[in-house]
């Protein structure tokens, strides 16, 4: 089996593109295997900050796609790397889950449980509470904290539909503080794309972004001059009117269509 597109590097979204829940999507294992056999370069890129890169690598490996940790990038890793460069050792209040907190600590940042901080980090958080929202407000109003976010996704695809994602937490924090969460480092941000391209070691024009979301995956690829491949196994479904607006370079039913017939 051979890959039918000429690009040397491929950036793959995960949820809704490679797998859904605990199931690989059609063609995922074969397409990744063919890319590796042909010497193409690839990286897996997720906006979800609720698991570590090691967790994602382990899941892919368990599902039949052997993956090393350094082949995976997610928004918590990108945020920790970005913030450590911009404000080394900064104190942070985290609206997020333990894997994000661990990533920040690993980067030399200081997550604390209170409002006396330099930054409020806002992420996909299934434990979001009124107390967390109030702490974010007090951090901004009383301590001048800045707001930074992991990802802008409204929902996250799961096996039986969708669940709320980070956009809900971001909207709540922005509403009460009157401040923007900026930057939001995940797709479609060029901050995330720069990390992915660094991993691939290739220029934009030789790479393709493969994903199921128009406003993140396809938007990021188009803005930077990558080829864009929309896969219809996740959030974007066949017949979606927005496809014509975003105009991805290629539209495929599943990753199986990356392979020559």
C-alpha cells in the first residue's frame, strides 16, 4: 500500500481523525504504517490537555499504532513550553486537570492554589467549578494576572457524540473578568504549528495538516500554507455547508483514502 499524496510531512489530529474513543478509525493503522514505510515524517497533534503526551502515545500503541512520546504534541505541552519561555518560573492558577498541572511543573512553572499569581491558565476542565471561576476573577482583579488558554474547541468528539470543551471555560472566565484569554496556544494558533513543524523538520509547503475540524485543523493549515486534508470521521460531517467556505485542499471519507486504491 502506498500513500497517494506527495507531501513529505503529515500532521495528524487525533480525536475524530485517527481514533474515536477506544476505536481506531478506518484506515488509520494502514495509513500510518504506509507513511512510515515510505520514509515520510509525521506527528500527532491534539488540542486536548486532559491527558499527557505519554498517555496519548500509550493509547496509540495500545490501539495498534506504535508511537513514541516525542511523536505527540498537545496543547498543554505547547502552553507550558511557551509560558516557560515568556515568563520563566511564573506562578500560575490552573483551570485544568492534573496532566496540565504536571506539564507546567515539568517546564519549571509554579502552579499554585490561589489568586496571587502571574497567569491564569484556562483549559478543558471536567472539574470546572464556581470556586475556580471566582479564583480566576480575583487573580485578575486583585493581582493583575494575565489569561492564557490551551485550546479554543467548543466541543470534543466522543464515541456517542460530543462533550463540552475548553471554549466553555474560556467564555466563562472572559465574561466575569472582562479580559481576553490571549494567547490561546492550541490549534489554529501558529504557536502550536511552529512546534509541530519543528518536530517534522520540514518547511510548511512540504507538509499536510490532516484533521476533522474546519475551524482549527483546516484553518491552521491554510493560514500557514500547508496542504489541508479534511477527514469526515469526526466533527465535520459529509454535506456540512461550512466545507465550501473553508475549501480544504482534499476531502476524504476516512484515513483509508490516504492510500492508493
